[in-house]
C-alpha cells in the first residue's frame, strides 16, 4: 500500500512539474512569437491597445521592404560568413591547443594554460581601442579579416575542449602509437571524433557569440555593404521613421539563423553540456 501511495504522489508531482515547465516554456517562447506576429502586422497595429494577439491582416510587405530598401541579403551573407569562418577557425585552433595541453606533456604547459585561462577574465571592451588601432595599422578596416581574426584569438575553445580531452583515456593514444599512428593521425582519426559533442557545443556557443558581437562589428564594418545583420538591423532601429512592423521584420530576419543553428546542433550541444555529469 505504501508503495502505491508513493507512486501516486510521484505521479502528482510529475504532473505539477510538467505543468510548471510548460508554463515557463510558453513564457520563454512568447517574445519570439510576438516578434514574428508583429512583423506580419501594419505599423499602427503593433502599438495598438489592447493588442491583437494574432494579426487581423497578415502582410509580408515589411519583409519585402527590408530586402528592397536595404542590402539585407548582403548583411545576411556577412553575418553567416564571418560567424561561420571564425567558429571553424576557433574549433581548429582550440582543438589542437586543447589536445596539446591535455595529452602532450611539455615544459611550462601548466603555466601557459593558466595564462590562457586568465585571458578570459579580461573583457573585450577593455581591448577595443588598442585592438582597433592594430587592425587599422594592418589595413583591415571594412574587411572580413578584421571581423574574423580578433574573434579567433580567444581561449574559450581551448578551455572547453581541454575538459573533453582530459576525459578520454590515455590508453587510446598509447594504443594508436603502438599501432604505428603518428601524432596527427591519432589526433584527427581517434581523439577528435571522441570529443565531437564538445565540438558541437563549442560551435553553437562561439557562433552565437560572434553573431551577436555588435560592438566590434560596428567598429570594423563601417561601410553599409560591410555591415553584419545585427549591425544593419540596429540601423533600422535607429531610423526616425516609426514603422515598428518594418523594424520587427528586420529583427525576425536576424533571429531566424540562430534558431536554425540551434535546431541543427542541439543534439551535440546537449551532449556537450551534460558530458561528465553522469559517471558510469
């Protein structure tokens, strides 16, 4: 009887917890819902009180205006290219450095790794002026290189992936060396596939960080065709024309790629964030 009562209590708790989770999920998704539905309204309907929870008249003219009056496609390309290339480079550099710190013992490795991690405590805003001066001297203003390379020089990828390499057994590396595999082959064919969840998590986190790096991109990409989607959308928000639906459409266009990236890589992201939480 006691087991039956405990089971019923657990079922009640499960129902209550699921209802609470569902409510919080709705609250979390509501801003996206309101952003998208507002982009389908007329400007006067966006600020209407009481608000229309669903557009009475659906129009896609706001999206057409964004792509016709602004180089929005170029902005999308700039954001995808800069974020994608910077993230791939961070993964390549971070994985090699993390593997070296984790599996290859060399003199001063611990000190160098501490220096790497210490750099994470320095906000990027502190370095924005000297970094801009250096970029300017190299002639990298209004270039993709100026937007990409400063985002590659970060220790976050090394910090994240080193934990995954530390969790891999050293016996795998030793066995591959006994079989005649070199260091590069061991790294690419054996060790790298094992830390795939960590790479997936790093891809999402770094891609989002570069995508939303408004300050640096606005400083480097000063020409209109070199603006990224976030910077270009912000210029729409600064427009004196009070067409709020038009601005909502621009913000929706900026949000869609992030949602797609997370949907495509959420499995690796979840595995990466929960790795090591449960011991066998």
